[in-house]
């Protein structure tokens, strides 16, 4: 499905935060190319720079050095071509489901705002709930609204920061399946942050393993498994074990280095 050409390019990106007199390097010389239409997961322990990298791609943060480019154009700030979905939904509580989804198209004065809103309301199965407010929705429904809001804004890149982390196991599994269906229908490029090796193996074309102290890209691993994937299958668990070993071996090396 993905076009094998550079679409999103992360060039030697580093990010340092200054807190008081302390300088903390959150990202260290990150290089990554993501092709159009790919589903890529970032995994790693807390503090490895996953969310920082996502925020730089979204344009919410600027790198200390290096740059991020889409179609070779540098990202200098937020843009409607990139949309962010957060774990805490970030919906407008005073707006209905329909109004939340329509917000982006209306801000752009899109002539197709109503049609886009109806299309994505239907795609996420919330047409019957269009006039409800966020407080009247379950966590899973809120996350569906958040995804639909980004897609209705005609984003080409969907940035997802642990979007299913706060959901119960059953809802999480349902939304994983639904997200894969939406991805197959829209061909949007997805960069998805998760702590779950199983979730990364289930969803992605590639899994990028990141390590902390400072945040680095340790490895870029293609998941050559056909879809739909069976989490109980031997080949699935072989991939999951390999990714887990990459994560845990780095942690073990850090502990040994610290102890020495």
C-alpha cells in the first residue's frame, strides 16, 4: 500500500531542554525516513524521547538541531497536513461530536465541511451520537471523535501519542481493529507511540525502538507479517520476543554501566 519513497524525513534531530540550570538532552541525532502510507510505531521506555519526537513532527516543538521535512519542505510549525491524537482526547468540551469533527474544515472555510464531517462521523461509527457532548461519551467514543477530527481536517500524517493507553483491554482491542480499517481506507501515514510491544507488533509495518539517556533510535524493524495478525501465532510471538529483547538488552546495558 505504501509508496516506497521518502515522504517524512527526520534529519539528525536533537532536542535539549533547559530546566533551571540543568540541560536535559531528550533526543540525540535521530534519523528516520517514513514512506507515504506507512504505519510506524515508536516504542521505548519513558523518557526516551518518543513524545518529544512526535511533538517536533507536529510542529509544537522546534528541534535544537537538525530538521524534519515533509515532501522535502521543512516543518516550521503546526499545520493541517499533520494531526495529533492524544491519550487524553483533547476534545472541546463545549462542542458536540459533530462540531468537534467539523472544527478544522470550518476554520479553513472548506466548502466540503459538512460532507467531510458526515463522512468521518460515519467512518468511526458515531453518526447516531453526532449531537452529544464529550462528557456523554465513553473513552473509546471520545478517541474515535479525536481520530475523526484529524481526518476531517484532511491531514496526511496522523500522529498518535499512546492514544489507547487509558482504555480498558476490550475497548483497546476494538479500536486497534478500527484504526487498521481506517488506515486501509484512507491511506493516511501513521506514526504511533506506544509502550506495548504487542500493540506495536499488531499494528505496524515498522517498529522503531528508542532508548533513553539521551533518547536515541536504537533500531528500525520491519514487521513482515500478513494482516490480520494473530497475537497467539508463533510467528507473531517471535517478532514480539525479538523486539522485547532489543528493549530489555539496552536497559540491562544501562544498569551495568551505571553500576560500574
